[in-house]
C-alpha cells in the first residue's frame, strides 16, 4: 500500500507548472470517439483517470497512442461494446460514453459510473435528456441500456446547471437530426473545451460556456483536435499552498479568469498575490483574515476548492464559515483536519472554522480526491510528519503532485507500506 509522507513547514519557492484539466480530458476522450476518423488531444495530463479512459478506448477497438502529453485516437475501426462494471466504476466520467455511444450507434450498454463518494450523485438529468432526444432507457441490475431508432433534436431544460448532464447531452445531440437546445446549461470552462473539440470535427455547437447551448445535428465528423485547458482546480490547490507556506511561489500556465472567485477570496483574506502574464506569484502573509465562502456553479466559488481552502481558513484569526451547496457529503477531510489540530464544527453542509490553530502532523486518510489534496496542504503547513493513506484518490487527479511539490522545496515522498 502506498502512503504519502510529508515533513511540514518547508517554505515553498520556485515554479509549479499547471497541467491539463482533469475534468476536460475525462470528457474529451469520450467525445473523441464521435469522430468517424479520430482526434488528437494535446496537453493531456498523466493521471490515473486518463489511463482508465484509455482502457475503455481499447475495449471499443480504438487505436490510440499516448506520448509526450499527446493522445492520438484512431476511431476508424472501432466497435460498439458493453462497457463492463470493472471499467465503468473506476471513475465518474465513464458516463460520457453513454452520450457518445448513443449518438454514434443509437445504442449503448454501460454499467453504473464510479467516482468520489461525496454525495448521492444521481444522473436523472442525463437520463431525462437522452429520453427527450428519443432514446429508450432500460436499467438491468447495475447496467444501463440506451437505444433509439434515431435521435432527434429537442429542447432540454436542466433543473440544475449540471456539468455532467450538459456535456453528456451535448455529446448525444451532436449527430441527432435537427436542432437541440440545452437551457440552464452549466458554464464551466471544461464544457467550452469539449465543444471546441467537437466543432473542430465539424459539429455545429454554439453557446458552450453560456447557459444556453444550441446544437445543429450533423451526419459526419472528421478528424478533430484540441488542447486541454489548464486545470483550474490544480491551479487553485497550488495557489493555496503558496498562500499557506510560499515565498514568491510561482504557479504558471493558468487562465486567470477561470480562478477569479478563488483569487478574490484570497485577496479578502489578505494573501499577497501578484499577477504576471499567465502566472500567479503568491506568498504567505503575516496573518490571514477570517472570511466566509459559499460554493456555487461557475463562475462562483468551485466546490472542488472548498476542501482545500479549509486548511487556509484554519490559519485565519477568527471565525470563518464555509457553506457547500453542490454536494451533500463533501466533509470527509474534516475529521482528519481535526486530528491535526483544527477547530472545525460541521452542521449539515456548513463548516465553521475557528482560527488560527497550528496544525500538527498525523496519520490520516484521503477519503476522496479533493479531501486528499486538502490533507497534502495540511501536511505542508503542519509541524512534524503527516502520513496520508489511500493516496490513489489523489493520483486520479493531480499529475506528478509529488515531483511538483518536491521541486519547490517540499519534503514529500511516496513510501510503500
Ligand atoms: N445532479 C443531479 N442529477 C443529475 C446530475 C447532477 O441531481 O443528473 C446533482 C449532483 O448530485 C450534484 C450537482 O447536481 O449535487 C452537481 O453535479 P454535476 O453534474 O454538476 O457534477 P458532475 O458532473 O458529477 C463535475 C466534476 C466534479 C465537480 C462538479 C461540479 C467531472 C468528472 N466531475 O461533476 O469534479 O465537482 O462537476 O463542478 O467533471 C472533482 O474533480 O473532484 C469533482 C468531483
């Protein structure tokens, strides 16, 4: 069993380059199979979620080559196959093959998706949207079957601006006959990245990145290409690391407008931030002000950074309140931060943090991806040694996290237990 071991209180200085976005690549790989020829994806992060999706491509008979951050996917000989449980449950985003296979073959068979255990995470908006496009949906045990004579464009309104439903329905509608509109669509930047790939193949999608997306169905899709956008959550995680224990830590290769909510909150806390082209230079201030944070859909404060920013709130003098509005169960990190000395009380989806409390190293567990990143941040600023178990959650989403942090002065390593 692998464990991350961190000796805390080492100042971070130097440069961390941000990788391609996990939540883009996990949708871009399924989107690529819509092409009749294939696609080239650039700036692909080397994370375990990428590898899990490549395993699914192989089952579908796609030839692929992944080298030097570029994946080339050849779909010319692909076949529609059942996506079995062992592959589907490795990650949430396996569900994008539902929309993509349904669009391509009018038929898809796929087991329930997996992903972090942070709430019930139903997919009713996806299912209702597929039905509106003309698909029949059958549930057999843990498997979904989707079938249609042909898909037809439709007007779809989402009760909640779900990232997953927006992307999945965009994929399903790309080849449907006529026009589809998705209203109250999610506006996360990863959605525009997926539309960029599809449009490069010849799809006719407009409005991706706004709350109203229009898709005119097309018959054929040629070779596509796209560059994966920088990961805004990875960017935010390292900027928070710099705010905790950085001295001119440079986080480079970011898109500033995608992390504005975080930068604004850090500014309110009194963190020293300089902006330089596509980089942020961040240092630990003398003291932090307590603030309130409420998670919202983009461009609001991202739920994926709510756990990481909690560590910073433990270092702020006074009472901070963090309200999570997207998921019911995103507080898995709290018992471990408490074990490290944090004063946090949780009431339903709201955490109240009393600071400033020094943190001390402890043996902890990464209960999900962002909880794991949070414990890494806590370990960096804690006195003594922190040992993190179940680190495979972290490796699902942070490319070369150990090397990146070592390069800027952290004492962090992976040990085999
Ligand atoms: N929801 C429903 N029904 C649906 C779909 C969603 O009730 O059919 C609810 C969910 O249960 C949740 C809320 O709507 O309470 C938001 O869900 P959304 O569909 O937007 O999230 P997602 O697509 O499952 C993606 C990211 C998450 C990120 C959220 C919000 C991927 C693979 N995952 O999840 O990323 O938190 O959007 O931005 O893109 C992470 O990276 O750690 C992570 C969990």
